[in-house]
C-alpha cells in the first residue's frame, strides 16, 4: 500500500471523478492557492450524452473521451491519479483508491465527490450480462459490436426464426438515451447498412423501444413526448409502453403488460437505458455522517452541497440529490463550479453559514430522435413557462450545444466532420468492431469468479472499473483474453 501523500503547505483539495462535475471543479481551482488531486477510475473525461453515437458508429470514442491528464496538463497546481476510490474516511480526512494491486491513501483538506452513477437494473443485476447499459466507453463499444455482430450472424443463418431473433433489437427505457439509441439503430439499419448484405435485408430489422412508464420522454411533457414517439414510429420503431421487463436471458426477454399478462420477445441484442444508481460511496458517507440517501442512492446534501458536520466535503453531479436539479451535465457542471467557489471563499475567511445556497440555472433540455429531428424545452426567463419546439431547428440547437461542451478544438472539428458525412450521406466512419469488445466484459467476470475474488472486485472488473489481474510469482500482471478462455 502506498504511503499517504505528505501534507503540503497549501490546502489540499481532492476531487473524486473526472466527469463534468469533477473536471469543471478542477478547472475552477486552476489559479487558486491550493494543491488539487483528481482521482478517477478511468484515464479520460467522458462526454456521456453522446455515447449512443459511439455505439452506432457516428463518432469515435476518442472524440468524446479526451485524456484527463492532457486536458489538465497546463494546470500546474493539479495532478491526476488513476484509481478506483473505494473508501472515504471523514474523520481521518483521507481517500483510499486502488489500481491493480496498488492501494493509495490520499489525505485532503477539502473534498469534492463527483463519482457519478451506474446503470440500475432495479434489483435484477444479472440482467447486465445480457443487456449492457450506456454509461461507459466499454458499454458503447460492446453494444456497437453486438449490433453489427447480430447482422453478421443473421447473414450466415438459414433459419428464419433465428434470423428474426438476430434482427430484433430491444432498447429498454424510453428516456433521452433510449430514444436516441432506438432512432439511430433504425436509421443505421435502414440507410447505412442497406445493400451491404447478400442474404438478408437490413431494412427489415425490428427495433423495439419499451418502457414501464406510460409515455415517451416523460420529463419533456406530453406534447414533445408525442412528437418524439410519432417520429420514431415513422422510422419503423415499435414503441411498447406500460411494459415492464420481468426476466431477461441470452435469447430474449419477458415483458409484463399493464393488464398483468406476460409475453416473450425473442431478441439477441438488447440494451438497458432505464434507471440509474448512484456510486456506492454515498452509502459510506451516510454511515459516517448520518446524511440521508434517496431511493437511487443519491446523497441528500445541504443547501451548500456539503454533508452534515463536514463543511468542506461536497457532493456534486449524479451523486447529489437536490430538488429541481436533474441528473444532466449542466447540473454537474454548475455543482462542481459552486463547490470550487465555496472552497476558494473559505480560503478568504468565509464561514459555512455565510454561503449562499446552491442555485441551479436551468438551460433547458434536448434530445435527438433522428437526423434532422429533435425535441427541445427551454425555460423562459422571468416566467414559469417553457419554450418548446421540435424538428429541424431543435436538432440544430442540439448539435450546437453539444459541440460547445466537447473538450478540445480538434475533437470538436473531428466530430463536426463525422456529423457532416453521417447526416448528409449514408456513411458512418466508425463501424469497426472486435470480438474482444463484445466478450471482454463477461470474460473478465468469469475469470474473477474462477480466481475467487471478492464479489465487489469481480463486479468492478466486469464493468471495466479496474483491470483484471492474475498473480504470477510476486507480481500482478494483466490477464489476457486467452487466459480468460
């Protein structure tokens, strides 16, 4: 185990997570008289709202996942550590992280926790083996392999029933991610892959979007939800609402309808975009400070985003539960900046009771449905009303806003070029897949089980949080796919 980092003369701010909350908090502290350590379990900052475009071959993963070290390289007061934070000691004011077999303890004076959230399967975690979520680069690449692999398998099959199963794609969850993904799978099969196979017709692929809720895009309201549903149906997407998934396996899923009856859908390629579960670090905070958690495990922070008895421990992003603040990028960005500003104000003598409560500025919500079509909802300043629109201009607004928040000029330029070709032609430049992308997650899980590792560690490795290792002599080396087989 690594020794704790020696306390410096300057206050030490530790940030957990390299998402929007963590990255923007670190950047806010760039010129402050503090030392900053950002600890994350991945080497990149992920622009999660565009993962579905990686999964459907529109853009490359590097364009929405720049290396965190590169982004912060000119910020001299900040260092980046790779590791999965698994313990926080509020009394001892330390954070403990792990990378392979190396455990590192990092002390802090101020702490910003922006560890994000994972996919929630509502108590059915075994569903993850057959229906990956959409929270990480690994998920997106695996899903791309599953989608394109289904077409390849169907091309080789002479059995009509097997072909139908392979060409049926089910997206669980009719929120923004589910809507965007279903629309892109439909467009890819209808346009990009049209004419590329000889034994099957990709345009006959069946795309199903289902949700236990009674509407598509519930947060956007009935009008925009209906517009999005109409557009999806024109693309050929089957929308099944009031339909709850009660079982799921390799070959399909069982759905329970509103009337209580159950039915089975045969489908090999499934994706889960319903529900989120906050990082388990929230439970540790609750046990040590008495702070409450909501049903999704999010921390019910104080008005200044801190937790009881710990004025310099802040929780931001998808981990925080604040009324009126949705789990979107803007909530994380504004929360991260607020926490950083509170730390800077504290250096100048401001007490906790002098802080103004965190106030979220709602810049609106957007979701794409297909090329040239999106829905947009923007609050009208000074009123309780919202401006709503859909179609082509909403789609242009979505492109412009998301382009702004991609980190790095080159990434923005590359994304713009890929968008131009993807939306003006049938072509998509990112259709390469590998067997490892499809099977690595389950192989790592199986390997961890064979090695008898703790359940928590096996789950982290299967999700890609930490690399798998196998002891060889006195060293720990990464396990290869061949070993997993």
